[in-house]
C-alpha cells in the first residue's frame, strides 16, 4: 500500500472515529427522542384501535338487529302460511332472503373488524412491551453513564491530586537542595574569611598547645616603656 493510500485510509478512519464519537455523545438524546416518537405513535394506534372497536360494536348491533328482523319475518311467513295467505307468506320469505343477504354482508364486516381489532391489539401490546424494555434499558444506561462519569471525575481528581502531590514533593526536594547548597556556600564563605583573618591559624596553634603572640596588657606596657 502506497503512502498516499495509507494516509487516505488513516483520514477515513479518523473521520469515522469522530463521527462515532459524536453519535455516541448524542446516543441518549436520540434514544429519548425516539421513545417520545414511539409513544406518540402508540397513542395514535390506541386511537385507531378505539375507532375500530367502536365500528365493530356498531356492526355487532346492526347484525343483531338484522338477525332479529330475520326471525320476525320468518315468524310472519309461518303465520301467513298457517292462515292460507300464500302471497303474504311469499313476501315475508322474500324479505327474509333480503335480510339474510344483509346479515351475511354485515357478518363479514364484523369478522373483518374483529380480526383487525385482534391484530392491532396484539401489535400494540407487543410494541408497548418493547417500548417498556427500551425505557428500562435507557434508564439503566443513564444510571450507568452517571456512575461512570462520577468514577471518571473521582479518578481524574485522584490522578490530579497525585500529580499535584508529586509536583509539590519534587518542588520541596528542590527547595531543600537549594537550602543545602546555600548553607554550604555560607560555610565555605566563613572558612575563606577565617583563613584571610588568621583566626584559623590561631585556632590551630591553640589546638596544638602552642601559644601565639602575647597580647596581654603587661607585655604591651613593657613594649611602650621600652621605647622610651
């Protein structure tokens, strides 16, 4: 692989990492927004289910009314036939046939509403369960994120404190070294001053038990009178 290809690959990798970092930093916010949108969709689904249930109930009522009418006209047909009124009995039978066709159509509508209601109930229930699990996972992620941020903060402060302590200890050691050096300089200067003044020689003579030049008052007086 050429240098340029490696460079392009590295740049692409860097861009991907930056994009992933940005996406991860917004992950919880995105999840919260998606949960809000999912809840809104579920509210719409609940409303749609309510409408289907209402229509199914109306269809049930209409079906019950048609079945009741069928029963009534069947009774009317039997009664007319019993009285020998064949024409009236046939009209009632014709009405029963019309009503039974309506019953069949209405029954199909009721079946469709019932099937749709059952399917929608199942889907909504599953979606709500999934959403509840998602909310629980998001809550756990948020809690874990908070704990880890606290741990990072504590670790950073601990590391910072250790670094500061290390820096302070190193500064203290430098100060102590400077003080030792300064003290040694003071002692060296004192030794040089002692050598220049002869104090060190007198001390060495006294230490060796040898008297130095007399500087008593009697000797000084004798020296003065001797000059006369």
